[in-house]
């Protein structure tokens, strides 16, 4: 018997899309998603982004780990128990060793929560590291094009 594999999402027009369901454990006593749990949803989105993207060629199993160093989050509207949410993750680019992501939690196409996240690649011992040329090339393929100036 084959186990049921969890959904790892997919890439669509420059964004990684992951569906998540709001469970009782994600909510407060009123059935509204507890604010800190959006960070958990966004972490799932970034993790699955990495899983779908895969490691750069020649990197082996895992090119390294990443640590979040900054999050700016805006709450617009509450999600509730049993809601089906879409977590959208967009890789905006790199500034030095910093990786910049924009993420949203959406219900029926409406943004409920959004975050700007900065992460840095780290060695296994936790020290920051510079991404390799192979990593930079791979990440560059998943960055959406800049909108036209105008």
C-alpha cells in the first residue's frame, strides 16, 4: 500500500502556491487563526518552495540551511477554522547574502495576511555563509521578472 503524500504545492507565474487548511489547533477560542500561526503557514510555504525547487546541481542532498532574520507582517482580515487558504511565496531576490521573500495568506483570492521575510543561508553550526554560484543561479531562475518601468 502506498502512503498518501502531502501536497508540496506548485509554481505558478513566479510564485510558489501551497494550499493549507485551518485546523482547530491554529485558532484561538473564537475560531479565529491565532496571529503567530501565520508565521507557521509562511514557514511551510518557504519550506515547500525549497522542496519543489530542489538543490542546485552538484550540491548533494541539501545545499544548506537558512535562518530567518527579519519578518514584517501585516494582518488585514482574519482566517477562521476550516478555511482553505493559499500561501503564496515569491522570491524577490538577494541583497548580499540576504534572501528576500514576499508571502501572502489568501482566501478566495483575498489577501488576509502578508509578510516580507529576510533569511540568510547558514552553515550547519549556525554561522552565516555566502551562497554558492550554483545556488545563486538556481535561485535566479525562480525570481519573477521585474515589472516594466513606467
